[in-house]
C-alpha cells in the first residue's frame, strides 16, 4: 500500500476528485471498522478441532436455541427441563453415546418432535459440535464470567524477544496456534500519535513528535506514556467513556427536555481520573458517597451518578418513582456487572440465572432515596435534594451579606459593612433599610451564581420494596429486602445498604467488576474489547477472544489496588499495542476486527475527539476545563423545532461567542432529545440510557459535516493560517494532521489541489472573500481561500480522523 493512496477523504471535495483524476490515482485504504450490527452471540460455524468445551462451544448453541424454553426462567420452562444445569443436561444426554442421547436425536429430527419446535433449526455444524461434545464425555462447566477470575501463568511463546510484558505472551501464544506472525512496530510518529489519542483524545504537536524521535534511550516510549497520563487532558479523555455509562446530560429528557445543572458531576469525574482515584473508591463514592462517615462535598457530588437519569415528567408520581429506581438498577448492572439485568424486570431472565426476585432485591438498595418528581423542579431544572457548591470567595461574601442583613445596630455601621462587602461606598444619606435592600439583592444574585448539582440522601424511613408483577408498578407481589443474586458472591455482613453493595461490587473475588472494567479499557485502546459484547457478559454474550489474558489483567488490576493508570501502562507498553496497523489486504479480510491482535489498532476517533482534533490542529482549541456546558454554532432552528411551549429552559439555542465556542467536546451542552448534530453524525449516543459501546459508521453525512459544520469551517481557516505562515505550507499542514510528511506523490496531489483552487478564486474574488472569512487587514483573500480549501481536504482525510 502506497502512502499516496492514504490521501482519500471520506467524501471527496471537488478539488480532490479533480486532483486524483488528473493524477490517475485510485484511493484505497484498509477497510474501515464495520458498523457494529452483528448478533450478540458468536457461535463457531464449524466444530473446532480438539476437545469441545461446554462453556465455549456448546453453551452458546443451547443459549441461542434452547434456553428460552429450557433455561433459567421458571415461567416459560417446558417439560421441567433445564439445560443450563448439569442435572438437566444429564436427563437428555448419555455421555459417550451420541446415538442414544435424546438431545441429539431431537435436534437432528425432521419430524414433529424436532427441537427447537419453532424458529431456525441448528445448522449441521452446530449439530456436529454437539455430537462431538457428547462423544467426548459431555463435560459441563459453569459460565466463565460468573466464576472468579483465575490467575493464569503467562504461557511460553515462540518469540520471547518480541515480548515486552506478559500481555504479549498471551497474544503471541494465540498467534502461534493460528500460525500468524505479529506485525512490526509502528514508526515513532505514528506510535506517538496513537498514544496521544489513546490517553488525551488530542494529537501530538510536531515538536513533541520531533522530541520523541530524537530520544534513543530504551525508556523513551515509557516516558511518553507517563507524560500523557500526567496530562490534565487525560481525565477529560477518560470522562467521555464514563459519561456514556453514567448517562450524563445537561437536560432532563423526555418531551419537555428542559435544562438541569449537573455539570459538577461531570467535572468530578474528570478530577477523579486525573488524580487516579482507585476504581474501588471511585465506585463507592458514586454509589454511596453520602453514606460514608462525614462525607465531603466531593463525595456527595459523586452520587450524582444516580441523578443523571431521565426525569419521567409525563408519568404519575407512583410510576415515576418505580421507573426511577428500576433505571438505577439497570444502570448499575450495566456499569459494574456488564449484565443485562433489565431482562429480569418483568420475568426471570431467559438466559442467565437472574430471577425477578433478584432484580427487585437489587431494587430495594435504591428504594431508600427520595422519589423523583417532575413537578418539583427548581429554577435550574433540578429536583431535590441538591447541593450548593460555592467557592471560598463566594461563601465568604454570602456569609457577610447574611450577617449584614441580620444587623440591627446603627445605620452608619450597616453602611460601612455594606461598603466593605460590595466594594463600593454607600451613597451619602443611604439609611440602614436601603443598605439592607441592596444587600438582599446582591445576596440573591450571588446565590444564583453559585453552582448546584443533584445528589442523593437517604429517606428517614426506607420505603418497602416488592416484586412488581410483569414490571407493573401497580401490581405488587412478594415483599423483598436488599440482596444480591445467589449465583454471585454473598453480600458482606452488616447493614445491607448501598455502601455494602458498592463494597460487594469491588470485593477481590467478585467475578465481574474487574473483568468488565479491564475489558472496557482494552476496548478503548483497541476499538473492540477482549469480550466484544462488553455490555453483556452473560450467556448471550460473546466468548472472550483471549480469556486467559482477560483474567490475568483483571487479577493484576485488583492486585494493584484498582490502579487505573497502572492498567493503562500495562496495555500501552505492550508490544501488542505498539504494532503497526498496516497489514496486507488479505489479513484485513480474514480478521477485519483484529480479534487475533496480529496488528496494531486502527480506530476512527469518537465524535467529541473528531472535533477536538480539528480544533487543536487549527490552533483554536480553548483548553479551559470545567464549568457549564457551551453552545458551539449549529444549524439555526433545530432546538426551536422541538421546543416545548411555556417558560422552560433549554428550548432555544443561543450559540456561545468568543473562544469558549471552541472548548473541548466534553464541555458541549448535551441535550438528550437533540445532541450536537455533528456528534450524532459521528455516532455519539443520546444518553437517555447508559451505553458502553459506540458504533463506528461511515456515511456521506459525516463527510458533509467535516466540510460544512461551522466549527469545521473555523478549523479549516485556522489550519490554513498555520500552513500559509510556514516555509513549507503543504508539508506543515500534512504533518500537523498526520504526524508525518507527505511523500512526493502526495505533495504533488495537494499542490495541484491548491493550484486549482487558486485559479478558481482568482476568477471569483467575491467567493474568495466569503470562503476565507475574517483576515488581517491587507491580507490577500485569494491565496487564503485556496489554502482554506486545502485545509478542508487535509482535515477530512481518513488518516486525520483515525488513530492508527
């Protein structure tokens, strides 16, 4: 593959199409990651060689075809037969005797007694897998994800010289089995660019690339990992993935979708990751920070995790209360257990051993919080309880004004106090009454400026909890108390509250929490987790591509004291991560998702980072952190088209002016019913519910956004200005966008684009003025417009918006 062929943008700008045609170049890239539309269950298409493992090869077949009628759910079970338990399997299987096993007879039958009786039949390959399993003794093992993580010994491998840490031993052992060699290490510019996106979501500067290339010491790469982990942008990068799970937004959702003030929770997440808060404490503070002894304001802010949910304004108070608690159970199950608990809201889980009673025992942990109500929102759109978060200066000023209002002594003293607090002398003749009136107005303004956020607080008397028949809030069944599913470790002794639940989730022998988080970190860096279905570690989820590696990483994570940055170091310092993503086309065809890990990751940037990258390359990024959400330019009238009548916030979009409009995507105001349009086009979720995966689609609308979004236009002009000021504009612009210089053919193509655009704008100077935007006095708009067109092309390159 030549570098010239890497110059293809997602949708060709007319000048680029012309340049390619003139050059006779056919753009071609390795296939982009496909949209994530595959079924949740991956069943081997043919019987694998060697021993058949029940959990890996047989259970997925039974789960997909049999568990609905012969699985964990009592209410739909037929014939009192459970194929998810060894005693049930033994009723229909005779180990070592396929011909005498009822299971095989029925799945192979073509008569009325065939199984399953409805839906697709088992394929011949699946039947053969079952036959070989029975012939080999029909061994049974429990589902891997519900067993404590093992602590496997890294295996011996064929090329120990390639290994940089034990991760590579697990990966190389798998490659050895398949007869595949790992790829070579990526070159240093590509490696630093990949690393910078992995840890900060921002590109490296040319100076950083040069400095890395100049250092030849063995620890040069490790030092770059440490440098980027110490960056304040690390917490911002990590927060994006966590806020998807936490369903964070700046509006309440549903029909009205009015604004709320929850950004202090978002900023807490950033700070927690930046200070490398251990993940077990990170968990405790979000689930139960209010139950800690003498909780700090920070720990109470963390409980905003429970308050991020949609507020169900349209439902009755009773239905809202039930929906809110159910949503908290589901969010907790997704975030920490990677399990689809929601299936048990109405009935026993059809595929996993989660009963409806289990669901409502978890429900009881969260039923001790005040129910959400759509009618009792404050002026910020928040529902109580809320927490005020004044700065020290704001608190001191408020205390002083309160004290002033309480004074009853001489008017002169009141006026003097007023002067000291307000910073301006009271006018002569102002009496105490007027001074107090002014102080009251100032106090009201000060209090309005103090940020608030929603938190949780225990009810004085916890509400009783019941199983809701078919999930109906009006049909209360048996009474339940807080508890956890029986197939998982028991809850520790003591009071069964949210604090106990949080500590249960992070007990060292819990089989899910560490595995789920480690898998998400792997997904962050490689695009796909070791378990591709990171939101479903259950029977319908996909088997890990490298199960021993997953367990080894989970064990190391717990042993490290739940150290998130140490986990990043392990993954990012491996030879596996450092491989080049360049591979022959047949390798991409055979393994498009890189499940074998025989090459480095190649992943399109997430929506927020597509924008952040362009702003950084253009020199426009406003690095200020925290605070209320900002409103970058977007097509007019979008919010107004779905606005709710009445005096309700977040109904009219007022774009931010000044540098603030160019802050990071993390800080863009998030409206659930209509997120920022460029984010939606690049597959960001609405955050009405939590999610741990974003699909990666490729559509013409994305290319149009890269060309026409107002921020994209600002970025093209900014990059053009940086290019035009350099002695080598083409090389400088190309290097900013890709961390490498163009080769001769690429340089020729870009030069031809510039020449074509220059000719076009010379013929239409008015268009040049419009396209180039605001320029310094005396600047010639024609070349500026031509460089802007070139900058559009470079910012739209597939290589620019891909970490590879």
